[in-house]
């Protein structure tokens, strides 16, 4: 089904690629004596005329818009400052881009008898365009799978906010059906299976928030939001929190009898629902291969903490409460004047340890390709 999404995220004081031309650190805007007697809406027309250069001293801001801009400038100095020998802005406010977003999920259950159940989903694909002004974006995405096959019931939502000091990421993923079993206990153990399995559902919500310690030299935005240029190699330790919720259900009772007889599970219906509360740590690094041209990034994070089970088909006394999650991001960006092209891979995994029963590992990975221009 076609999906129309409009994501409008206005965070006035944190994220911008606009260069400060009229306001130096710690200064306020000059009095608007040049605007004496001007219409209270003149500033709106002036912004349209100058291409939304919000620090143009000729713009006649009334009292409240000027107050908002002073707040913005404080936030920009506090949360978006860099060492300009390492990071600089692009000098552009707008971005128009076309992108392809593809993702898939996988699941593996490993049992003490050295048997396992493994499956993965189809590759889900969306494509679309978006227009951004600083931290505000609007776009449209098409379900590409619908053009070639019967689409699986699936849904994704991503929210990313990044400034020089910290990043926040929220992701929601859900799907029903569309799984392919590649291994099922001892069933046809000498062959790799390719069995279509639709009695599966997966729902996950994850929130990550982490701090950049080397925030004056390293820019996450250079690799993932294309709002900065990384001029010199730089990396940073990352420390934060990870909160997640998962609801997984697989009803294997619908499988053929000979296949079900090979199941290593005690019950044909496997389900689990839990929350995890974790400390998060890792490292990120930007390689400025050619300043203002090529930048490569790798970010790796590991989360450890407590897992609270809400519902499960396993014996509660056998379940380890230890939570272990991880996240890996890789990005490559090419810039040519106002144009850019980027490829990003993101992977998130979750491990459930159940001593004496099984270990359950599930993950989802996404691939994004984008081309666009700044203006």
C-alpha cells in the first residue's frame, strides 16, 4: 500500500548548517532601528527574498521573532559549535534528495543439541524524495515491493536528531509474514531450506541517546545528514542509554507434520515479549579521505543491562535477565559542490540467553542509497 508520510521536526535551537554572519559568539542581534515604522510582516517577505538567510542584518525582525532568533543563536553556539580546522558547515539551508530505503530482518534460535532454527524476511524496499530546510523535512515514499510482488504487511518509522554534542535515534519496525525458513532442526539437515513461512510477526521499538566526547572535532552530520564537511580524520567515544521493546511470535504449528516432527522446540508456538534497559557505549570515526569530497564513517555501539520479560513461551526460571544488544552503522558520502551521493548501512541486533534452553538472536539491517543537492 502506498504510504504518504510527512515528517516535520522543528527543533529551533540545535541543528543547522547556516553560517552565523551577523552574530558572533555571545553577541545579541543589533537593534532594529533600520526597521522603524516597517510592517510587522515585512521580515517574512525579506526572508523569502534573501533565500532564508536568517542572520541577514537587513531583515526587520519584530520583537518576538527576534527573541526566538536569539534563543536559536544561543542553542547553535552551545550545541552546534566545531573546531573549524576539523568541521565546517556546507553554507546551504536546503536539501532536495531522492533515496532508496531497503531493510530485512533475521532470526536464529540455537539449542544445546547443536540444532537450530534460522529464518529471514524478504528484502523490503521503499523509494521516494524529500525536501529539507535545516531541521524540517517533507517527503513521499513508495512501497516498491508492491510493483513486483504481493507486499508484506510491514511498517517502519525512524527519527534521528543529531547535534555536535549528542544524538538521539528512535526506530519502530513491525512486520507480519514474509519470512523464509532456511534451517529447522534436523529437517533435511543436509540441504539448505527455502520454506515460505507467514505465521510470524515481529514488532520492535528502540531508543538510543548518546554523547559525543570529542564533539568539537567529530561530526556525525557529515556522514549521515550531509549538513557538514569533515575536513580532517576524527573519532569519538560514545556513551549513553539504550531502551528497547520487542514482541516476537512464530506459530510453527502450521508447518507440515514431517517438518514439525523435527522441531527442537518444546512447543510449536514460540513467542516472547520483553523490555530492556541498557547502558550504551562505543566508538565512531570519520575518515576525511578528501576534504569536502569523500568521507567514510563507522560507528559501533554495544548495550548491556537488564531485560524484563512481559510474556514468553519459555520457562521463566530458565531465562537470563541479562540484556545484550548492539548497533553498527557504516556510511560513505561523496560531495561535489552542491551535489552529494551517499550509501548507509545500519544493523541492530538483540541476544536472548536462556541457559539450558536456547539462545535467541534476532536482528534487522537496512541499506539506504541517496542522491541530492543543496541550495
